[in-house]
């Protein structure tokens, strides 16, 4: 607080034992132009007790006091932390004393003979200004100390290392963590100082060079962090710790970099945790892969005997059975078909989990697909007495481009569920165009039923794998809880969306929308073309390359029915031997996975440049237990003509054999 000379009232203390001098002083003071209140003390004791109780703006001190001199009293005041400005009054000729007093903290002196009103007022005003400045300095100093303490507290609040170098690489600041480390290092090298230059710090030369490089980089003005493995010892058995170190330029008031502050944290533990996590993640991925491989292998293995069961029951159904026998055979067929759906689900699911699903991109006709859907489910809906309605909006173009097989799978799944969970009413499938550009189209498929419905709380869960709406479901309706998880994945992997609205007791709608390209009608899948008349296969010689005895047996039954001669090879190598000798074989049915020589290898040999077989162009149809695009692609790459999945549908196999063996009829 600064006092304005004209208005302020100054609190003054005069210490003098001489009555006459006091009166002279008072007279001059009265005549001066300042407002004041004056306290007079006549000795040291009185002074000390007065000064304890009051604050003064200026003290006038007579040098000569009874029992004590002014210098001693001044020292006493300063010892008591009383910093009030003191002006010393001396007798004539005592300048030496005055100099001594000023050295001890007095701010001015004058001889008693100099006491004039003007002098007094000048001294008072100067004293007040001085003290004001002094008080401000004290406040600033206090702030600096507080600030420093705060910063120190921050520096000391961590076990990490904080230190700083100036531009000459002298160590200028550090926290105690750093100090401990440094002292330890220095002591080990016989150095006891800590005011040291970086060049003198006994660390590895390599480490020193890297530190200096980073510090010099930081001199350019940017903060940065490096992660490095730092070795402080030569012990090669000791684990080398990881440090994360931040370099931060120290900038002065002119914006110049005067040094670098460094914060270094030992992150070895974090690194270890990170590595452990990575290991755990890799283990989990490996475990998931092993699981999905296991699932894939298992379902693959199960499909082979299924092939036999389904094929043979199909054949049996064509015989003349009646009554209970017929019912029993139908039940076997029904159960086997169901089992196959489950196995296919598991296989699909494992492929999705392993990220191995690929999609076709071919032209197809949605209306044709809907016809297939109707054919597949018509019988079941009739059996349950349900109305089955399929509506395709006029706007849906005749050819679109995408994956028709996956669309089938999605719709079959949803319609299958709808029928399963509906006991009366209807199933309605509608197909709508909801968005269209020149070359793309978004199609929405709604599968609506009047079935049991799904409670709202369950609606999001049913899309998770192995989840069913309630535990009753399995008992009542069966199922694996995989269908919707697969469906959702297949929709999303094609960039589409799937949603649900449902009300318990009223029914459920699944809404699927998928973006397709617009296709061209010329390229439409072969299935939409006119079916050729059933051709006669009798007399054809077919080479079946198949290692599984049961599959051989099933095939034999069919070919017997179709009046073909079937020649059997147990693996690829055997097939090559046969084809080397015979040129009367019309077609090869090739299993893919076989011992000795796989179907892929055999096909490559047959088609190869230096082929040893008689007819290198012989049609080859692959038979395989999985229907994945990847496998289909490999089949074509190996030079085979076509592909049939096992368990094969007799009609499909039949028509493919026809396709590759009938000569174009001469017109
Ligand atoms: P699941 O093979 O068990 O049918 P899904 O994943 O296909 O497995 O279906 C999961 C569950 O969702 C079913 O068990 C059933 O509870 C419920 N759900 C699916 N579709 C319908 C529907 N149309 N109506 C009622 N509930 C359904």
C-alpha cells in the first residue's frame, strides 16, 4: 500500500533522550507539510515495548541513548524482524558512526543541526517510499519462494527422474530421485560433487551420445518423448529397463531456449504387462483358431457319413415301401436333413469366426430365388396349415449382382425360423427396393410371421451365438441358437443391416437390407435358363476317385440306377494310373481330400503340359464336403470343370454329368 504524501497520515517514532532535541524535532515537524502522529520514546526499553504494539512508517533514532548506542538498538530491531525504515540522527562530526549505521540497515542519517521542517518531511516521504518498495519486494520474494516450494513439491512427488541441463550441458536442476541415482553413480566412480557437466557423468558412452543428441534436438524448441531401453550397468545378466523420456525445452522471457528439462520414467513393468497382454491375446487368437479348426474338421468329418445316410435313405424312398416302413424311412431322412443343417451351421459359424468367409459377385434373379424359396418351404407351411405369401415389388430389377447363395442362406434361415415358431396364421416374405442409383440398388427383405413373438428384452440377444429367446425354446423347438448369429454376420459382411420388430403372441418381422449392384440379364446364372429335357446317362463310363468306402458304396447305388458303369479309384494316384491306360472313360468325379494324392494334385497332373493321361480334356467334377468360395476357386484353378457339394443332391449331380457329357445335338 503506498501512501499519498499530501493526504496520508504518517505514524512516526522518535527515539531520543534529550528533551530539548525532542522539542526541536516536534517544532520542525509541526511546520512541515505532512500529516502525522508522533510517538516519542526516551530509552531502549520503552522503544522495544512500544514497537511491539505499534507499526510505524518511519523511525528517527538518536545515536546516543542511555545505556545503549543506536547501533545496538538498530540490530535489536532488525533481529526482531522489524524492518521499518530507520533514519539516524547524530551530533556534528559523527559521520563514521552514520556510515556504520547505514551498513546495518539504516536508510538515512542527518545531524541534529540539520533538522528543518523540509528535511523531516523529505526523510519521511523517502522512508515511506522505500519501505513500500521493500514491502513489495518482500511480497514478490514470498511468492517466488511459494512458487518454488510448489514446483519442488511437484518435482518430489514422483519417483521418476526429473533433471535439467543448460545449453552448455551443465546439470542445473534435479529432483531427489535423480539425485539419489546420480550420487550413487558418482560415488561408485569416486566423484563427490553434483554440480557437474553431462560429459563428466559416468554413463555408457552410447547412452551419453544418445542423450546429447536428444538434448540438442530439444534445443531446437520442441518437446518430444522417446521410448528406449537404457542400460546403466555392464552386467549383461541384468534385465535392461525400458525408459520413457520426455525432453522439454526451457525457454526464457525472450523466448530463447536456455536449457532442457528431462522427465524419465521407468516403464519396464508396463512393457512387461503390454507383452503379457499381447501374448495372452495371441494365445486367445490361437485358441480360437484351434477351436474353429476343430469345429470345421469335426463337421467335415460328420458330413461324410451323413452323405451316406442321406444318399441311401433317398434311394430307399424311391423303392416301394409302405406303411410303417415308409414312415420310418421318411423319419430317418427328416432327421438326417436336420442334422445336416446343424452341421452346416457349425461349419459356417467356424468359418465366420475364423474370418474365412468370401462372397460371390455374380448376376442373379431375385424372383427366381423367391421361386426356390417357395418350393423349399411350401410343403412345410402346408403341413402346418400356414398361409405362405411372397411378394416382390415391381421395381425390383430382373438382374442384380451379388451373392445369391448367401442370400438364399439368409432367407432360408429366417423363413425356417418363422415357420418353426408359428403354429397358425401366415408367413409373408416381401421384397422392396428402398434406394436406387444408376448402378446400385438397396433391397429390403421383410420376413413376417404371426408366431409366438420375442419379448423385447430378448430381441437384441437372439443375434448372439448360442442364444435362444428363452430356455424353453430348445426343449420345445430345438435348434442350436447359431442361425441368427450366422445370418447377422452374413448380412453385415455384405455391408447390409438386419433388424427386428416383434410382439409376444402377435408375431415377428425380421427386416434385412442389402446393397447390390445392378446386374445384366445376359449373365444371369445358368439355373434360370430353360431346363433341358432329362437326358439319358445310360452307358456312360464314370471314374469315381474317392477314398471313403461308404461314399463309394452310395455312389455305386446311384450309378446303378442311372445305368452307368462306375470305375473306382481310391485316390488321385490310382486315378492317374487308370487314365493312363484307358481312353474310354467319359467323366471323372473327383473327391478333394484323399491320402497319397489329393484331387487337386490329380487334376493338375491330368491337365498338365506333360500329362501322361490319354484324354487330357476329360471332364472333371469335384466332389467336396465344403461349399466355400475359396474351395470352389481352387477347384477351377486346378483345372477341374465344376463342383458338387457332398452330400450331393442326386438331381444336381445328374444334371452336371449331363452338362459335361452330352454332345451338342446336331440340328
Ligand atoms: P435356433 O437354431 O435355436 O433357432 P436362431 O439363432 O435361429 O437359433 O434363433 C435364436 C432364437 O431366436 C430362437 O431360439 C428363438 O427363441 C428366437 N427366434 C428366432 N426367430 C424367431 C421367430 N420368427 N419367432 C419367434 N422367435 C424367434
